[in-house]
């Protein structure tokens, strides 16, 4: 049986098409509208020239982040966090009878995420954020004061290590800039003790579990 040139060429094209694998589809984690939820623990250190940075040092915290994918490389989110720090000072705030015991801040941050590659099981990202925090200062006599809400800024680097299709271990290092004078203080050895500034820095390591709700 003779096969025409046209028919033979068509058969070759069909075979070649079958041999070429289809183009890789976009990762479901890159789809606009995908939502990620992460719960994490943190360990932080505060330093700086406000009362918070001068009178406190390290402590643990807990947080929750929500992420909304807007494109293959970008996502926006919200961060809710409570971070604690122990006292390293004998400062006694004016009007208080107890010494400093613990500094805690609770924040809400609006985040912008940039991802290098979302199709990998190891997805690296950079995050920037800004929002507000509410400070609490506890004293050894059991009382608590609230110096007043103020601005907080965030910058960090992280990685999502996927252990299943939609679950990942979320590891990150964060830096926070917190504004606020804190509180007026007195010291037994120096009644005129005052702060040198109104800005402190918090450095924190965070470990969390991240779950993506796929569409």
C-alpha cells in the first residue's frame, strides 16, 4: 500500500506531538486568590535607645499570618503577633511601686511578600511590613501599664520548606523597628534617669507551620 507524501508528513507530526511532553503548568501556589495560613513561635531580642530597648532583653512570642497570592511572585498578608521580653533593669517607672518585670507588645502588620520561585519545594521569600503595636509593661508588684500604641515596621527573609503538597515548614528571620518613648523612669541611684531616644530594634527568629488553601 502506498502512502502519499502528505499523509506521511501528517503521521510524523502526530508522532512528534505525542513524544513532546506538555508544557509545565503553573503551580497551584501561584494562582491568584490562593490563601495561606501560618501559625508560628518566635524568640526575639530587643535593643535600642528607648526605654524598651534599654530595660528589656529577650523572650518568646506567638503569631499568626494570613497570605493572599496576587501573582506568581507576589503576595500580600496580615500578621498578628504577641512578643514578650524579660527585664534586665532595676528601673522603677514614675508613679509605680514595683520594679520592671516584663515588656509585651501585640501588633497588627500589613505585609508584602516577594517570592523567587514558587514551583520549588524550597520557596524563598522577602517580606516588608508596617502597622501598629500595643505595648504592655508588667511590674513585680503585679500591676500593668500601657504606655500607648505606636508605629512598627518590619523587614525579613524566609523560606517555605514543603513537606506535603499544601503544608510547609515556614522559617524566617525578622527585624522590627518599634517607635515610642516608653515610660518615664526613676532609679534609686539616679532619680533623673531618662531615655536617650524613641526607637528600638527587635530581632527575631520564627518557626511556623504553613497551610495553603488551594482553589
